[in-house]
C-alpha cells in the first residue's frame, strides 16, 4: 500500500484539460492494476454517475453547519435551512429556464422517481396513449407501461430517432396520445433527439411532452421555454448524481397548475394545508409532491453543481466534450476488431453526446470491460445499460436468440447476456485519457492481455485469477 492515491495525473496534450478538471473530487486517485502497479483512475463511466465537484463538497459542508429541520421550525437554523432549500429550487429553475411563477421544481431522489411520479400523477383516461421511443432507458418506459398503452417511435439504421415515424404516430393517434415521453439524449449511444422540434409536434397534435434529461442536463444547456411557445418543454426529469452532485437528489419540473389539480401520489407530512378525520386539503405545488422531510443537503448539492457549471460556461464545456468525442470516434474506428454502435461520424457532433458504445468482435463485453479496468485502470460500463429493447435492436438479436438469453437469465445465468461496452465522457476528461482508452483497447485487440479472466455465472462479470480485492480497505474504512 505504499503507492496510495493522490499522485497527480500526468498532463495531457496541450489544451486537453477543461478548467473543471481541477474541481473534481478524487480526480487524481490511483488504483491498483493486475500487475501490481498503480495508475490514475480514468473514469469513462460518466453516463452512469459523475464524481462530485469540490464546490459541491464544500457547500454541503457549509450547509451542515447550519442544517436543522426545515419548514415550520421556529429556530434560526431551521429558518436558514428552509431558506437554503428555497434558494436551491431557484438555482435549479434558473438553470433550465423554468419560471417558478407558473412552473414548479419538485425535488425527488432521482430521474426514475421523477418519471414514476409524473406517471402516477398524469390524469390518464381509458384509451389514452403515451408515445415514447425505442431508445429509452427503462426508467422512461416501464412507468408508462404501468399506466396505459405505450407506442414506440422507431429508429433509423444508425440508432437515432426516426422523427418521421414519431410524427406519423402522433398524427394517426392525434387526441389519444396525451404525452410524448422522450429522452433528451440516449444513455446507450449518446444520440440526441431534436427535443424542441418534437415538443412543437407534440403540442400541434394535442399532447404534452416530458423530456428525460438524465443524460442531457450535465452536457447541454436546456431551456424549458415559456408555456406560450409551441416549442416549450412541459416536463423535465433529471438526477443530481449525473450532474456532479451525488447526494441523493433529482428533479421533476412541470406546470404548477398541473400538480395542483389532483391529489399527490405520495401523501403524508408536508403535503397538506389542513386535515381532519373527515377531509384533507392539499397544499400548493411543489410542496404537495414532496411528502415527508425533504433532502435539503441533496438540493444544496444539486444547486452548487449547477452553479459551478454555469460559472464554467456550458458553451465551453460542450466544445470540450465534442473534442473528446471526435477524438474517440476517430481513434476507436481505426482499431482492428473494434465495432462501434450508434452514430459514428466524428464530424457530426451537434446531435450526440460523448457516449460511445463498442465491442471487440469475438470477446464477451464483460471480459473486455474487466481487462480495461484491471490492466488499464479505465472505468467503463458493459451490458445493456437499462435499455434492453434498444440494445437488442442495435445488436440485431433475433427472437430465437432472445428466447435463449431469456431462458438462461431466468435460470440465474447472466454469463452470456448480449451487450457491449460503453465509454462516456464528462467535462473533466482529457484527450490524453481518450488516447489511453484507445491505446489499451489496441493492446487488447492485438492479444496483449496479461490476466486469465474467468466469468461469474450469477453476475455475468469477469474476474482475473489471483487478483486480491483486500486492497479496498486501504481506500476506505468505516
Ligand atoms: C437516459 C436516462 N434516463 C433515466 C435514467 C435513470 O436515472 P436514475 O437511475 O438516476 O434514476 C438514466 C440513468 O442512467 C438515464 O441514463
């Protein structure tokens, strides 16, 4: 354990660092490799969760000093905590162009809870439809299936949204489709449906729109727009842990009057004006939809992260992430045996994020991800990314193949699941890290693998024979 964390990462090519790199907690941490050496961890799994900004940690610490019960607490710290919570709401609203006079920011625990809440709260009538797409994360698909019939807009051959198909479905079901629930960016391929154009179409055909901004929020500016604009976004949902603020919060934003029309889905303390044994008068939005004691610290963390992004400037961040994506697409396509999925043109970066799915033909995705980690210190993700229909489609899995996978999974054997590997960039990644990704992948592709990797039937993961995991206690103990 002599080479413990904190050695600085070697500097990358000129201008490869975004200023926000210095703001990331733990960015220099070294991790152990299979051969006994240590290397700076290269986190390319930002689509799953991002590390925290220092500012977030500092603001959370600061807030802890004054933290006390919020809402109706009479003490000074209670008043302060209520003030912090309200301020956080304003920061979030401002970040996405929401006006709290007519729209409300409901703090939830993550995007999944936000979308479930909207599904619970949407006043569907028998025969109503929701239109979503084939590329959605399960969190923007399953909550709708639970409430009504769902239509799926199709995809183009490169995995991007077929907007013509979406339009046709909207036209053919005008009046019945009450909501278009679409992702702002795919967590599998990074492809970004044209959300403002889709908003206009949805409104034209009498539907509202929810944009799942879980992926979009940390990477692109979002403007919900005024409600009288045909291109406005009615609802958005997102998670703070994907925006450099992993303190258990997220948001659902939508029209105040929508949430004030019906009873909340979760009821209890904080949701009411007055209660007798015979009746309940619900309070106003957003408090009506925040049952129980709220996550004040999570809200502060989210607001601090958004302020940090604002100060750094989203435009500069977008350009930096585009440069990383361009470089990665160019380098990975040149590696023998590597196959990319989704849009692959390095010059078409306006409608995609830096989320790049790939495979090394002939190698199980879980094995490739394990080698990249144990031999390169590179954190990637593999599998189906909570978007099974989309991944099965991109892999062109036949129904018979699907049935065979299904039988194995139901038999608790996840070792042969379809899928691929995903690299996803954050604002703090560098061109040097992209080069290290490509170099390590090139070595694996040419057969330079040190370890003997064994699959675990239950989890589907691969582990190198002989690697000792006890080292974990050197990083953290309770
Ligand atoms: C596009 C998209 N939507 C929704 C979610 C769900 O987010 P959470 O797990 O934070 O609720 C994710 C998470 O990966 C996502 O990528």
